[in-house]
């Protein structure tokens, strides 16, 4: 387990995730197949060539999902109770087959639950391509375990 307990998150802290992933045509195809998303902009090279992008665009939900996966080792691996929400999702630039993405997380808020047994942590996640252009951003709110022994027994 490499994730953080509630107490280990610091508001304002920026976490630069070392893991990166190059997105393949196969990744995009499989994600579209699994989610039954047959948007030709993602799958049809001839169709996509006639768009403003000039080529197929990776499914934005795959980009976001992959970004969550890239952030988990340094944030919630083994310490999460639940993902509570994903908010304010933006895709300011497209991702293409062959792009390598990376993520950075900023802790934007935290509070204990009303019973004091867990904590709610909000993080802003930014996703970058190989040119350091932001291709996705979103807020992620999680319910986090407290460090064992730190739960108030009142």
C-alpha cells in the first residue's frame, strides 16, 4: 500500500505523479468497445480526417480514467473507502494515439466526517500530454480512511 491516510493529505500540496502512459490505438478501441461508445471521431480514421482534428481523438473518458489510475499510487491506494464525486471535468485539448500523458494532483480541501472516523479529501487533477499541454482537468472527492489508531474513541 502506498496511498495516504486522511491525516497525510495537506491542503495546497501538489503531487507530481511519476507514472506516465502512452496511449495506443488499441487502448482507445478497447475502451470504446467496453463502453459501447461508437463515436466515429474515436474510431473511424477516414471520418476523423475530415474533422478539425485531422485524426482520431482518444475518448475523453478514457483519458480521465487513465489519469485517475496514474494518481492512485500516491493518493488513495489501499486507503480509500469510496470515490464520492468527479466534478468540473474539462477537456481543453485533444489526446491522440501515441500521446504520452502524465498527471499532477493538488489537494484543495479536506474535512473529517461527522462521526470523526474518516475524512473527505478533494483533489484537483490536471492531465498533461508530452508537450506539457493540459488535456484534461477535474476535481476528485474521496472518502479516506484515517490512519489506524488516529480515530477518536469518544
